[in-house]
């Protein structure tokens, strides 16, 4: 159960800290790419910025409930006592995406993608698929989801209901990515594809809200799903058919999840 915002200001603190941490970590990368500076950077700096939402959740939990609030957030966020359906969702959906993505690539090109390139990305040169998966789990899985679905979504759902909270989380999530569109090739090269990306992100927010709520606001299945999705769609070989076909599936799932949340009338008082 989400803990009431007893002191107030938690959402403001969450957003301020999440954005400040992430954007500060990305700032040297942005300056070097756009201004031609030579600011020092470290390996995995882009990935390290993913912990902004987690630190935002930590700060907001302390703001609203002190040490007890932090302990409550941690217990709820990493709880493992939820139904098998949510484990199946966390693991089964990425497996289904793999089948859909590779099947679509085979249908378009007439041959299956090279399995030797599965999950590999130039963002992590020399790292094998298992290593890439671990990075996704520990960064944009753990770092992001302990904030988005671990703190912000439950707090907004308590106030407005899960159906209305999901697009609000998506709006903050989209804004959080803003600097990446000026230095990260994946985002810079989107062009008008950003509209499709935003639609997929809103749909994904509904899908993950459905999973998080069903799992009693534990983010364990959510972060596993998020990492699996990134492993499949951010791989170099996924650019184009694989990533777009998987995103299309997620959009459909998101629409269904949104309908379910709306149909069941999840209001703040029932969260």
C-alpha cells in the first residue's frame, strides 16, 4: 500500500532530484557532443544517469516519511510476495517479444537475424549478451523503475487512480529523456520517429502500471520486463524491423492494459 504523503512536497522533490541527478551526469556528454568541449567522462556514464529516478524516490520517501518512509518504500518496492502471473509477465513477455521481433525480421528479409548478435550493442563494446542484460537490469531497470513505478506511480495512483496516474508518469518520463535527444545517437536519429517513441512510451507506462499494481506495487517484475525490453530493442541488430515490431506489440498491450485499468475503476482510495 502506498504510504500517504504526510509532509507534502514529495512529488516536487522526486522530480527535482531525479532530473537534477540524471541531467548533471549527462551534461558533460551533451557539452562534448554539441559544444566541442573535452570534458572528462567515464565508461558507462550514460547508463549511470539512470539512477536519477531511484535517488529521487529515496529523497521523496525521506521528505514525506523520514527514515520510516524510506524503509516503507524499500520494503514495498522490492517485495517478492506476488502471484505467479506477474513473474510470467516479467519473463514471458520479453520471450514473446523475441519471437515476434525475429519472426518479423525473417518475414521481411527472408532470413533470421544472426543469433550471435543477440542483445549486443555498440554502447557496450566487448560486452557479451549476458553482460549487456546485467547492465540493463542494474541501470535502466533498477535505476529507473525504483523511481517511476516504485515511487511516483503509487503516489499518483493514491491521489488520482492508476488509470490517470499512468499517463502522468509517462509525461515525466518523456521529459526526463530530453537531454538525450541532443547527444545520444539513438535519440538524435529518431527524427519524426519521436512521435512513435512517445506513443510507445505512454502505452508502456500503462502496461507497466498494470503489472506494478497487480504485483502489489513491487517493481521486481517491472524492472525485469524493462531490462528484457531494452535488451531486445536497443541491440544493434534490432534497429528497424525488430524494434518497431516489438514496440507495436507493446502499444497494443498498453491499450488493453489502459482499458483494463479504466474498466476496473482503480481510484486512489482503493490503491
